C-alpha cells in the first residue's frame, strides 16, 4: 500500500521512522523531518519519492546507494551523521543508567577500509560480485565502492573474474578481501569443495593476478608471499579469513587509547586477543598474557611476538571465555585488563572482572548495547568510567565501535 509519511527520527539501523495508526513504520534512506511517499508492507516500507527533503540531505557518493545494502546513511550530511553515531553511545549508556560524558567521534574517511567481505554468485552470464540488497539475499553487482581502499576498489573486476573460477559453487558465497603490506589476501568462504583440477586453476589465476594469498575455507591454495599486517613494532601474518580491524587508522586510534590507559601496568591480560592488535602493542611497555579461543589467530600472535624485537614477554592461552571466563582470583595477578569481545559482549567475564582488584580496565566493543551492559556490571562492582570514545570504523553504516576506560580504587586492607 502506497502512502505519505512524515519521518520523525532515525532508528538504530539508520532507517527513517514514521508514526502511523498501526505503529512505527521503518523506511530506509529517509531522514527526520522529511515527507515521503513509500510502499508499505507491515512495519516496513520502500521509499518511492522524497516530497519534502531535509536540509541535511546530501548527494550520495556512490552510484549504488539505495540498492546496495552495504551503506545506510550516505545521504546524511557529515556533521549530522557523526552526531547520530555519537548519540548511539549515549542512548545505550542511558539505557543502563550510566550518565557519563562521551568524547567526540573518531571519524572514518572514505576509501580507508582495508578489509571487505563481498558476496558472489556464478550465473549463466558470468559472476556477480558486490553486497546484498538490504533485507534481501539478492546481490547487487557493484562497479565502485567508496568505503574501501583504492587498491581493493580497483581489484573489483579481478575479484569478479576470480568468482567465475568457482565452477562447482551452486550457491552464493563470500570473498573476504584484505589489503596487506604484501598485496591482497583473498579467502573464499562458502564456495564448497573444489577438485584438484580446479585447485590448480585457482592457483594459476592467483599467481597471474599477483595475489599475496588465496585460500578456500581453511585451505591455502597458494601463497605467493606471506600477507603481512603491522601491529606496532610487530608484524603478523593473519590466518586465512581471520578477524582484522577493518580500518587501520581506527585500529591505531583504539590502540592509542588502550596503551595510554595501560602505560603504568606491569602485567596486562588481553582477553579476546585475536591475532594481537592490542597485545603486541601493549608488549612495548608491559608483560602481556593474551587469551583467545581461535587457535590460528593465537598462533599468528605468538609468531608475531617471537619474530619481533624490543617487546616484553607475551604468553598465550587458548580459552573459550564464554564457556570458561577467567576467575577474579586469576585476574588479580594483573595490573590491567583489556577485553574486545564479539558483538555478544562479555557478560560472564565482566562479572568476574567486577569482583577483581584489577586497577585499570579497557573495554573495546563493536556493539554499544552490550558494551553498556558490561560497563553497568563493572560500575556495580566498584569501577569508575574514566572515558568513553566512539570510533567510526564502518563508514555510513549503523555500526560504531567504542573504547571505554575504567579504574577501580585500591581497597583498604
């Protein structure tokens, strides 16, 4: 049903929200104050026309915006966009009755993302490669992407040709692409099993195109040169398709906050350590115990430490912190704790940390809601929030990172 709507506010996912007699209606690509026509289906609607645009509406930078689901807010003026992202942190903290100041958003420039996951599908007319349409499994075939580094954008035709090589793939799959110091590292995920003949063809393709590494699932097909990422003074080769902060400058900003907070700590525990983005930087001044459940990431961290110079001791422990969090008595051996969990947060680990005597904590999160929940646990356990800094690592998306720094006064004996 087509109707006229007035947008009252932006929702958590960047959709414009209009009020109706039957409740809120979510309309993507609209802004507060706008009058629009849209085709409604239950509580969602597809934008047809903007009748009265907001003064904060700007021309999107990408020709695919509005079709591609990779970005939600290219049409919002930059200062308003930054304010909206910063307010997401405020709203989450207020929901937990945490009234603390939030620093200005650390901005993310266009063409800065070093890691992207593209969707791909083979068709009778070749391969399509891009991002899924919002709320859909339909892949929008893209010719440009202003959020990724120029090296990745320039490689889109090559990546599309690579997708055509997976002749056995009958379903959509993903190409996880990372720009490293050695070149592009590409991991195909969900492409299915490949034959020996196809393995040889993929290897030849990757070598011809100068890829640093090509892997399918966990199997390295060919490695022309080890993909290298710098974490401070250490150099790491991440595992195929492994987690890596999407924007190098955002990672550096978060690391500066964390290492600055831990500068007087002799022993630091880095929980959910990944391949060592924080641990290997912290080791410049502190002994570090890195805890991570992913064996390949932990091995990469350990190799990075062993080949680096000038670092203090780094020990590693493979441990699922969701099933087996570190107990508060174990945590008391450290002067500082850093944790950077997945979107689900670190609720159980935070409960043990709240009971500890660790004087300094740095909480890093990609989800303001679970971060606020975990901070509430820590505050109830006696911690004081020193600062919260939002970091925009996923430009024009509704996602925002944050670094919260906390301290606990020493208990009187």
